[in-house]
C-alpha cells in the first residue's frame, strides 16, 4: 500500500482510511487502484472480523478528482472504464466480505463518497456532514453502485430525486432517509465508530457473514427459495462453536464470548 489508502488491522477490526486529505480524499486513478487492493485485502483478512471505512482530514470522500477529469478530458471515456472497473472490484469485495462493513463519514460525502457509504453494511455520520450525489452537476450519471444501493435504501423516487437534482442534505436528513444508521457529534465520531466496530468484531462472525449474504441476495430470490436458503444458512451456523457458545451462554444466563468460528 502507498499513502493514498491506509490499511490497519487491530483487535479484529480492519480500517481502510482514504488518505488524500489535501483534496478531500477525491478519487484519482492511482487511489482507486489502491482502494480495490485494500477492499480485497479486508475481504480475505482472516484476522478482521469487522471493517471500517473512514476518511483522513476534513472529509470522508468528496467524489472523483474533478481536476484530474479536467486535465484528461480527451481520454475520459477510456479512463472511466479503466477506473470504473477497479472501483467495481472494490465495491464487490466489500459486499462479498463475510464480515460487517461500517462506514464512518464526516465533512463532505459526495459522488463516489455516497456510493461507497451506501455500499457499506452500516454507516455512522458526524453532525455537520454534507451529502450530495453530485454526478448530475457534472453532466454524468452515477457509478460505484449508487443506482443499485440508493433505490434499495431510500426507494426509487427518493433516490431519483437525489440523483437527478444533486441537492445537498445534512446528516439528520441522511438518517431520516435511511442512508446512515446513526448520527453523532463530530467530537465523538471516532469513539462511537470504535465502539460499534468493536461490538461487531466481538460478535459471531460466521453468523454475521450468513446474515449479510442472506440480505444481499434476497431481492433476487422468491420467498420459497429464500426460506430454503435461510434454513441452509441456519444449519451451517448450527455447526459452529459460536452457536454452541451462544446456546450455552443463554442457558447459563451469561453473556456469550464469541470467537468468530
């Protein structure tokens, strides 16, 4: 990894930090490649039982690097395809990862920043965060899965409103819309993120992976198929040591100590 993306892992939590604070972590070609590598690393990191996405400096992610776009206008169609393929791999790795992914956002969350936050399983925002889908203001359509995730999170008409008009909205509006799960003060964002991530990392990781997969795949299944898939997942969980611990702890009226296996 070079320094536009930082990857750390400690106490069961992998943290991916977007690290171009001088441009509000706007994505350029190099950063997208490194983001893919970090997301795929987190997907396969057996020491990580939860993943946190965050931004260094004053913002989470202010979208694509418009200065890079302007400097490469003649090549942009080809560059979009190249960079988009890398970003797609990053998003897919986060969705495939058999562990919860938590986005911790602040400052500006624009364009691909909204896409990345929406791709996470959970999201927490600092008061004062400003969101905008933004793409239409540049005369383009969204990428990074925005047109997939936003209709599912917000409903089609609300998603279209945000994508067509690209109006800015604040953290409380994001909470009401369902784009984020929690809003906290800017001063407490780090500690609240750590508390949620730690709670996830101490949970039944294999069961969390099954839950995530079931929810992600459910829109493509009939009810009958989903019922069968649920039973298969439950049966796999029932063979784990965490299940035995959970059942034993319940009977013994104590808090379970899950190991993630």
